[in-house]
C-alpha cells in the first residue's frame, strides 16, 4: 500500500487543502494546480519560516528572484509556514501544514532514510 507516512490535516490556513509525505515524494494539494508531486530526490531543503514571505528578501534569506519562483499555495503570508526548496523551475513551494515543525521533521527524517538507502 502506498500510504502516507505523514499527513497534514486541512485547516483554514491551508485553504482546506491536505499535504502528504510518502517514502518517495511529497504531495501538496493546491487550488490552481491540483495535486503537486515533488519527488524526495528533488528536495534540497525544508525550513519553517515566519509569516510574511516577502519579508524574507529584507531578512536577507532569499533574493527577489528566488521568491518570484516560489508559489504560495495557501495563507503562508499570514502564518508560520514551510518553505520547500527543490530543483526545477519552481525553486520553492510555500505552504502551511497544520503543524509546520512536525511536517518539517517528518520530511527531514524521510530525506535521511532515503539518502541512506541510496548509499547502500
């Protein structure tokens, strides 16, 4: 069975969308694009970020060009959220799971397990 190892429950902050972590991918439900699938092999990092995505430019964490290629899937501007950095045209996805820190921790563990499995 291809069951998620972590499931973020829909909330108002996520526009009632669900976010799921599998052993090989992350699935992000979105209003505009349907389900966005990000292979774990494409994930560069995952961070918990404070509200106000545009303020990351002023914080010096990201340049404006980075943020122009970082779609926000929900209320990331108004709440603590996750920044999923990846390869490809869209460099990041910004989204608000029900518990951003738990989602990040679950992704970190999945990345460690996946990379350890690839080294064998």
